[in-house]
C-alpha cells in the first residue's frame, strides 16, 4: 500500500508539467495548480479507500 501511494504522489509531482502541456493549460498557473491538486487529492482518497476495502454506509 505504501509503495502505491508514494509512487502515485511521486509520479504526480514529476509529471505535472507534462499534464499542463497535454491539457493546454499554460496560461494561468495558479488556477491549474488548484485544479490539479484538488483532483490529485480526490484520486488519493479513492485510491486509499480501494486499497483498504472501505465502503461507505448508504
């Protein structure tokens, strides 16, 4: 589990510029950073839930 989370974070930080170029989001650095880290936060949350087998009570 540790290697999955740390690998995801490592790759996300190192590939940030590639994603920015791919999405053609080169104009507003601050807006891109906010969106990028918000999406990364959601991804890590769902990744941890999947790895731990967490299910929300509905």
